[in-house]
C-alpha cells in the first residue's frame, strides 16, 4: 500500500505520540502504536498471538467502532467513492485461507476508481490486510485458481482438493513420461 494512502487512512502526519500503560499487561509481549482517522491506538500482542486494542493514554481495553473504520477507509483513495461496505464473516473466493491463515471477520471496502479497488481491513485493529484491484482479481483466477486449485468448493471439502491434485499430478506424470518415451524412440530410429 502506498505511504500517502496510509497517511490519509491514519489521519495524522506525526509518527509519535505519548502513551501510558497504567494497567499491568502481564500477557503482552509486544505493543504497536498506530493512528486511525486521527486517533492514536495501541495494539498489544500476547505470546499466543492474540491481539488486543488498547487506549494508549489509559492502557485499558478499547473497541474500534465500525463506522470509524469506514470513515477512515473512505479516505484511502481520493477521487474515488467508497461504494460498497461488506463485513465478511465467512471466506469467499477472494478472501480465503489456502496455505496461510486469514483473519475473520474482515471488512471489504469497494471503491469506484478505474482499477475497481477492494481493500480488506481488520475490524479489531484497523489494520489494512490486503488490497485487490480488477487486475489482481483476474490474476487470481488465471493463475492461482489454475495452479493451486483453490476453488472454494474444493477448499471447503479438503479431502476432495487432495484427491483432485493427486489425480492431476498422476495424469501430468503419465503425459510427461509418455512424451519422453515417444521422443526417445523417435531419436533412436
């Protein structure tokens, strides 16, 4: 994501702010400080990977209202309108966990710019998790789907995905070996 887009999303040009942690955080092993729509935030992570949003001035637990996230998201692409706001509670064909973990729920902001940009935002922390334009969505089908067979139907029924990949691999091996044998016999003549 471009730095100027993140700047508009954060709503603040300073990279620092004062933070206090008066409440003990015994499980926190990391604290990250961010801005969202002009508001400072602190995100703590535990050893187990659980993240929690905290108020940086008090250290207490905080919650990001979804409307604040949509307001900040609308500023990401100047000159483009945020046309659709979607909260994904389940994986779909563009946000799925194949070979990596993916956060759910996630917010999808759809813009009307020439590239038809979609931006995925984590509702817990306000992190921008991904950006897709029409070119990358087409690439998803032309490359990823054909090479990884990450179709939602197969991913939802994992043994089916394994069987399809194994069968196609065997067919590919048979075709390759046949080509080598035929080529070898042709060269030996």
